[in-house]
């Protein structure tokens, strides 16, 4: 449960809430989305069966060797006094292999560590799945903002068209400027229509993660531009050991030790004991029989298996270190991108966008007065629209970076989630 809670918290990397209509009777929260994914995602459903299969393998591995019953018939259908069935001898016996060196227990330990490895893999699969859900959630919110920007652009150009008409009627602008604005409106309408389709696609990609293929009027609301304080890289580095890949290596180490112990136990021979009753038809007498079988050369035959297990055990720490270095590099790269995205958002929000708004207002006033051309006005409009798209992309990169850092560290950062 702790792992599931931690994985679920990952989706709350930014303050967000979901509102849906038509197909959803009540507004969806992120907690409900997490539950829907954990309960309805086909991949996770298949994983549950894998876990049950692993539990069955553990029970199977811990079983001792079964009893064997055998019937042996001798001295019949021969020649002379053994002709027919008059001299037949029949033996009924039970046999069992007595395993030495606690082999059933050691086999159970191997299967248990294999199940633990599977459990680690399932945790990593859940983490990757919920990380992807968070990214898709952000994608929906970004597409909503892009559609909003496209609508604002269309409204801005239509406002410009109104100013152009006033100037044409006053004889202060040529008719060609009307045609230029008409073309700009048509292009803006195409952009808005494309943004609508992009939003529908991203909405579907989100809902399909819990098996829903009807989007309806689903919408999301995310505080994309609320950037929280980033923890130091040194602190994040200390959390790397929580990464599912590194946790999995710890389980692999225990599995390698368990396999080595089982291989060493095979140096001790197993004894097969058999006992029963023999009936002699010729004299109508009976007697007990007892036998024991001990294989030879067991130590030499077990040696290659011991060497293999020992080599596999010794390689795990080196693979662990290699994976840790790879994760460290990825964490450093993502962290630098996160810092850059934060700086970009702050600069665009505090400096560039306010100046672009003021510049556009000045150009509109100047165009009305005839001091600036239509080209200069549209250039100022484009500058503001590009800045709004830039801050949106930077904010999206910031939140995707936080999600990736949480996935790499296997923990939740302090995101200041607003419930």
C-alpha cells in the first residue's frame, strides 16, 4: 500500500483538478483518476495475475519430493517351472527421495526472491504508468491553453480588422490592408480548428489509460504557472537509491545469493529409500524388501553450477553501480533543464510578456494615429503571442521535469499540492 500511495502521489506534481461533463456524472479529481488507473488499466490487471502466478511457484518450489508407489512382477511367462504364472513373484513398494542440505527450503527462497524481483518490476511498471498519466494530464492542460491562445489571437486580429476598416473608411489606409487582415483571420481560424483537434486527441490519450474511449466534455484545470521551489541537487542525489531500478538490483543480489546457496546444497547427495513387501507364489510366502540408492560424483557435477551462481552473484554490484551512474547523469540533465525552464517562465512572466503587452498597446495607439504601419502592428501582436506560447512551453517543460525527477528518485518532491 505504501508503494501505491507513493506512486499515486506522483500524479499530484502540480496543483490540478479535473472537471468532466456528459460521460462523467460528477467532477473527477486526480485521486479518482489514480484509482481508475490502478483498478481498470489492462496492464495492471495482467500484472495481478503475474503476481498470483509467482505465489503459486513459491508454493510449488517448497514442496518436498513425492512418494512413489511401484509394483514389480517377476518370474512369469517363462519356460520350465517358470512357465505361466505359478512361480510369479510380486513386489509392492513405496519409495521416496530424501533431499539433503535443506533443498526444499532453499528452492523456496529462490522462488521467493524471484517473486520479489517480479514485485519490483510491477512497482516500476506502475510508476512508469502513473508518470505517463501525469505527462498526459499536463499535455491536456497545455492543449487547453493553446486553444485559448488561438482564440485570443483570432479575437486580436478581428479587433485589428475593425481598426483597419475605420482607417480605410477615413481614407487613411489602402484597401489592400483589408485583404491582408482577412487572410490573417482565415489563417487564425485554421490554427484554432487545429488546436481543437489536438485537444481532443490529448484528452482521449488521457482517458484511455483507465479504459475510457469517450471524451465527452472532459476538461482539466492545472496551475501550470505556479512553480514551486526546487530542492537542491545534492538532496535529490541522495534519493536515487529509491529508484525502482536500483531497488531491483538489491533484490537481484538476494536472488543471486539464494541461487548460490541452492547450488552449494547440491554437493550433498540425495538418498532414495524404497521399502515394501514381496510375495512368492511358489510357496505362498511373503517377505519385506528394503533398498537405498545414493548417486556418485555429485560434488563434481555440482561444481559448475556453483561457479555459475558465484559469477552471477559477483556481477550484480558492478551492474548496480553502472545503473546508478546512468541515473545520476539523467538526474543531472533533467535538473539543469528544470532550472532553465523555471528561469524562462519567470523571465517571460515578469519581463517579456508585460513589455510585449505595453508595446502592443503603444503600436495600436500609434497605428490609429497613423504613426505606425499595419506590418509594425501585426509584428507587435505576433511578439506577444509568441511570448505566451513560450511561457506555456517552458511551464510544461518544468512540470514534465518534476515528474521525471520524481520517477528517477522514486519519491515525491515538495510540490505544494492544493487539494
